[in-house]
C-alpha cells in the first residue's frame, strides 16, 4: 500500500479522486477550500471522470447534490462552517428523500463573531438533520472514513447522506504520514451505485419531493429515524470489510485504556490524539485514566456507550461546541441521557473547550484528569481555559 | 414548427385531477412547454402553486420524472440532475436524449431563487428554466414579489388610505437573464399559446442554458372572473404591458407588434387588484403607469431595431 505525506485536506481530496464520483458540486470556504481546489485540478487534468459543478454558493452545492443523487449518480461535496450552515435548509431534505450524498466537512466555528478556526459548532448544528456523522482524529482516519462513507450511505438498507469530518487547520492543514489504498483497491471497495429508481429513467417516471401532509409526513419522518437507527450495524459491517483489506479497525467509538479506567474522558476528533499522550503519562504513574473516542456521532451509539462508561466512577465529556442551552454541550447532554437508566453510573461533568480554535494543550487535559480525581468538588459544566 | 395536431399526439406531462384553481394559467404553460419537446423531459419544480397542486402525496399529476427540493433552488437542483445525466451518459449508463426543464413561479425566480438561477445560467448547463410569472406569491395568499407591477394591491404591500399598493416598478428579469449572455431568453404569455409553443420548441433545439418568462394571469391574486385568463394574457401583450420578444445570442427580436397599441387601462380595469387606481385622485398615478409602459416599449423597440418603422 502506498505511503504518502498528506494534509487532512489532501487526504480527503485523494480519497475523492480514488472514489471517482459521478458528480461533485462544491464551493470554496476556509479551511475546506483546498479539498475543492485539489479536486478541481484532478478534473482539469483528466484524472477523474466527474462532472464538477463549481456552484455559486453552498446552498446551490447541496441543491445540485440532491438533484444529482436523485438522478442516480454517485455524488460528493465538501464544506465547512458558514457553508454547512448555508446548506442546513437542504440537509434534511437530502436525508428525507433518502438520497446518498457524501460530504467531507472540515469543522470550523460558526460566526459570530467571525472566526475561521476549529470547533465543532458547525457539524453539531447539523446533528439532527438525518445525516450520518463520522468524526476523524487525524488524516488517516479522514481518508479511511471517507472511503467507508460511500459504502454506508449508498447501502440499500441505509440510503442516507453521510458527512465525514476533520478538525479545521488542526487536521485539515497538518501534514501526516498516511497509508493509502491502490486506486484499483478503492474502485473495488466502493463498487458502483445501483439505485432502485432514478429521475433519469423516463420510461418509469417517478415523483420525488411531493407535498406530504398530515396523513403521511409523520410516517416518512419515522422511516428516516428507522434508517438512521438501522445504519449502525451496516457501519460496522463496512468497517469489518475495510479492516480485512487494510488491517485498520474501526468501531462506532474507540476505547483507549478504558476497560479498567477509574477516570475517563469522552472526546471527538483531533483532541483524542492529545489525550492519549496524557493518558499514557498518567498510566505510567499508576493512575487509571482512559478515554472513549466517539467516531460515529450520528447514529448516536447510546446503549453501547452507556455500557462502556457505566462502571467508571468519574467521566469528563469534552464538547468543542456549546449548545447555549444553559445545561452544557451537545455531546454531554446525550451521554448523560444515555446513562440515565443504568443502575450504576459515573459522576459526569462537562468541559466546553477550544471554541474558535483555542488550543487544547497537554496541560489542559492534565487539569481535566486532575479534576476528575476529586469529581465531587467540580462544577457540572466548565468552560476550559476561558478568561471569565 | 410543430402543429397542434402533432402536439395532440405527444405525451401530456400532467394528468387531469390536479388541484390547480379553475381558470389557472400554469397547467397550460406546463403542457405547452413540455409537449413542445420531441424528446422525453425531466422536470424540476420550485416550491409554489405548481408543485403544491400537482404532487399531494400519495398522488402525482406528473407523467414525466419530477423533482421538487425547495423554494429557491430549482435551477441548482436541475443543474445537478443535468450534470448527473452528462456523467452517466459518458459512462454508457444512460442512452437517448433528455430535455431538462425547471418551472418556478415569480417568487421562486425573481426573488428568492435568483442567485441559484443566475449561477446555473452562468455555468452553462444544458437546461431550460421557465418562470410562470403571476406577479406575486399567490400560493401563500397574494403577497408582493419583485414581479408585482407598480400600483397592484397585495397582502404585504396593500392599497390603503395613504398608499396605492406597490410603490416600485417590477424587476426586468428577462433582461437580467439576457444580460447573462445565454443563447436564448424569451418572454411569452399564456394568452398567445402558439408563440409560447414555438419558443419552447426553439429553446429545446438550442444547447446550453435557456430562459423563458411566461406571463400567467392568476384569478386568485389578480381577482377577475376565472373565464378570462387567456383573454387577460392577450390584453397584457396588446397593451404592451408584457411584450413578447426573444433574445437569441444577444440579438433582441420582437415576436409580435400590436397592430394597435391598446391603452393600459384595458389591462388594469378587469382586475380587482388595481381597483383602487380608478378612485378619484389617482389619475396622475394611472398616467404614470401608462408612461412607464410607453417608456419600456420604446426602449424595447430600440433594442430590437424596430424604432420608427412598422413591422
């Protein structure tokens, strides 16, 4: 397998080249612009067969993706922050129409004030739109996740759009060593999209996007929920097949030294890499620290996460976005809810951190684990490293 | 040009039983445009009267493939469909020609959808966008749009004790589309149906982006007797309120020049949305509206190279 030095954005663009989608509609936005730029060059150099639509906005990017997916094509796009927010209107339409679309999303703070750096508020803002959401810790995971997302989204048992995220600048612009698959291996792995019906079959005309009133809308929404719930085993099935090809194993979440942990944190994305360093340090000192890294946030693997965390006395949930709901970040509220029915459950506290690209340092992670050693004395929701 | 007899043998894009108002003008527009295509058509429709009245689940009046996504993005969505077609055709997965048509009302076209439309036109997709222009947001209860003419009463810019309805003239959308340098932009009216069919037929023969702006009298929003839709569509043209013309590769051409230009009040009078204009004291506004039509008509004659001479 080829080894290459790639930034997160380059890794995403390379994966897109190898996937060779039928249609890509995209609009530039920092820090995801490179994905579009690199892919546009692939188109210009004839390295892909893709019809590339350089749209005038992200709203039109997602709208064109919906049209192309309804027409039966394999469709991809990429965006970030305000761009994702501009797509928000169309994201739930894509999932409700059960149209697979694969998106590379680079996590960036939402305005305002305007800020171009990493946090998860853009992706979290889109968490309830019926999109599968997969987070990546580094460029390798971004590459691997994007390849798997094609199979997951297009699986006839799923038929939902999927976004794979990296952390803005931290992953998107950081060069790392990644192990790629050969082009031919990717081609064989992703296969071809075979929709049951499509808009271009003029012999068998279908109406997509009809007005759905009180008598049917609810059932159709229920079907989307069912598809989302049912996608978890398929995500694992695809991960298994991927592991057989690459040796790289993925679950809905990863456990890092969690089995016997007495203090643990839950996090997503690039922060997990930093946390592992601190956990190793603490373990060397005999402190039983561990981590649960969420890979798949939608569907939310509530039951399995609850099982994994139930017996740990103290848990800190890290949120790189704030719900502004006066009760903590989105990951925190979902994890607490997941544990509600467990007879034995941890004391859980929340850290909202890293908004607008504020660095999270080893010292920050150390302070969280230190807090967990006296968890009863801590506040429920903490803003880490902010000047109060 | 295709004859009515030939048209009658082509596939009707709409079945009967859809829920459009009696006397509505857009079913005719949809039928004439789609049937002017000798090849199969795929339709994308913006949110609005047309979508709402033809696709109430589990029913659909469409016999062609049909996609509705949202209000402001019919052109973008259709550009995705058309790109998918190009990609899949290249790979040999699809054979045979298809014509791609978007329908949007004036709200979804002049206002909220203009960015999406402008982008699709600039990118040069091979598609036809048809605006069925009824001069307001009729689906949601007759609100004003950028296509509402000056003086008209709407529910969001109503006529009252101190205001005489909409204060600003309409946007020249056909001109804006022509300014994109697209190969074909045209203005038509449901009242002159042979002209409409001819234009749609021509549009389908031209590769690249095409735009047609079709006036559609709306009995609900314009407030007139439902039997007069086609007649009003004709009067709009005969008064030069809504001239028929084409812009083909930058060349402006009048489609017809009224033998006798009728006064604007013949168009305004039958519509209750203009009733307040005929109250005493509004004479200067009526004169102004006539002057505006005259100015626009003269400018069009100039652009079409018709100034001074009879056709």
